[in-house]
C-alpha cells in the first residue's frame, strides 16, 4: 500500500512540474505577443513611407 501512495505522490509531483512549465510558456508567449505588437507599431509608419516612395518611382508623374 505504501508503494501505491508513493507512486501517486510521484505522479502528482510530475503533473505539478508540467503545470508550472506550462504557465511559464504561456507567460513567455504573452510577452512575445506584446513585443511583436510594439515592433509592428514601430515599423508600420516606416513601411507606409517606403511604399509611397516605391509608388512614386513606379509611377512618376
């Protein structure tokens, strides 16, 4: 009977470790999402300017 309790305890500890790691992965994914949003916000105006310059070169008036 002691082995059963020990086995259940080890299994529970393993599940707890996996849960902690899953929370850490989710937190890192949220941070990556925020970083991508900041980068897009910085690049969008520059991309628009570049597109205007390319259009001016393609269609000189």
